[in-house]
C-alpha cells in the first residue's frame, strides 16, 4: 500500500524565491497535517485539514506561508517569499480522522533557503 | 507546564539491557496515546498505540496510567537498531484530530 507521498525530497533555493511543497495522503484518509521540524523547535504543527477544509492554521508562522487542499488526494504548502529561517524538514501526515487513529508520515521535504 | 513532557535523555544503554521511558501529559481528558520512533533525518514512525489495559508487541511494552497521567514504554533485550528518538504522543480528545507531541527521548544502545 502506498504511504504518504511528499515531493520534492530536497529543495535548495535562494531567499526570496517561492517554494511549493506537495503531499499526497494515504487513500481513504480524510485528515491531513503539515508539520515543520528543526533541531531548535522540534516538531511543530503548521496546519491541518479535515475533509479538505482547513481546521486549524494557528501554527502557520506568518502570511508568507499558505496551504491548500483542493481535493482529497492532494495538498500544497507554499512559502512566498522564502527566508533562510524557513530552512527545516517539512512533513506531511494523514490519518483516518478519528481520535484513536495514529498519523502516518511522508518522508519529508528537506528545505534549505540560502 | 508543557502538555506532554519527556526526559530528553540521552539514555546510554548497553546492548541486551532493559530500558524504560515515562511521559506525562497535562490534559486529563486525553483519549488516545501513542509511541513513535524517529531515526536521525527520517520521519516519525508509529511504534505502538497505548491502550488502557497495557499492550505488548514483541520486546516492547506500553502502559497507561490515567490516574497519574503518564504513559510508559519498556524495551527488553535492547538491540543496536533500537537507537532512535522515542516520541510520546497524545490526542487531547474533544473531537480534535490533532496530536500533541512530546519533544522526544533519545536512546543510544551501545555494543
């Protein structure tokens, strides 16, 4: 069975550029989560969707970050303009959307902003 | 007080030994509990869910103590491959699908 699929695996770009991260959740999962992980701050929830609707975006750092989920099988996280402090590993996770269900993670996107 | 607290370690343990971690959570209404492991530069992976009655999976045993609001993970006969960071994770309930993540406990198994 296919797990959560993220792309790209690695992204290196210069500050000021637009960055788009992509995620395909596990088929049948109806909740999707975007996380950011750094050594200093650990794993931080940025935003999550339930049935394609954003439920909580309080973790989104600022207006430079936006996320969309146009359908049940695809989500994007966009950073525009990017800054060096955005460098981190970004994970997407999905779940069946029940409180007793664990989340399943993609391999992550390792983002470096120069 | 953090919602989910763990000893960051590292725990340096000889191969073959038994090691245990505890994790405390602040919300007494929390409904679901999990242990994840994360290897360096990899994604978190579900190790096991934690049930009220306690549960075992091979060398791993998880227990939940609702009265004292902590969960534990016991690893018996530790292997070098058990070296990782172990994350304690809690669902706060109330129809919320978010998970609250501990900062993790780093385990190093030495030969």
